[in-house]
């Protein structure tokens, strides 16, 4: 069983935030997949989608171990990304929106790891592994944006 020494309610709140961020990323990636024009980008986004789905499973299991079931799919936060919901087009706009999701995820994982003493080894390993994956995602989005400098973004 996972354990947190002191501050369990705050830890569960942070864990819930990570779960919500991952749900938002899953929704955003699903929306982005249908809008990207390059097959290679679609393949990479599909891989990132799988990563976020795995993170959700692992985080949900950790929440269950702590006695706090995660947010159910039906009541999870709704997609809030304007580039993916308001008709913004262009691969660069989508990549920029997705990079912001990854930045938010990295920041949340970093806060959680650095501010939690007493995490079980399993919980700390899970968070560190997920952070490493999120950093790889963020780096890929940044590299793609750097390579596509100057592309025009037009609203529909």
C-alpha cells in the first residue's frame, strides 16, 4: 500500500490535480490527432496519448491505494484548450497548445515530487517516471515548434 507521512489530504489533492491534467491531455491529444496534417506527427501524438492513458491508470491505482478513488471519466474536467476547441487550425497552433499541456504536467509533477516527504518508494518512482515521460513530450513539442518557426496561424 502506498503511504504518505503527514499531509495526506494535500497529497490526494495534488494527485487529483495530476489525474485531471492527464485527462485534459488525453482529450487534447484526441482532438489534436484529427487535426494534424503530418502522418509522423499523428503517430507521435498517438504514442503520447498512450503514455497519458498509462499515467491515468497508474495514478488511479495510487489514489485507490490511498483510499480516494479518482475522478470518473463522465465527470472529468472538460477540454479547455482554445486552439483545439475554437477552430484554430494549423499544426503549429496545435503543437503550441499541446506544449502548454506538457509544461503544466511537468510543473505539477515537479511540485509534487519536491514538496512531498514521506512518499513511499513506489509512489516516488511512479511520479519520477511519469515526469521523465512528460519532459520527453515537452521536449518533442519544443523541437517541433523550433523547426516550424514562422508558419502562419489562421483562425477558421
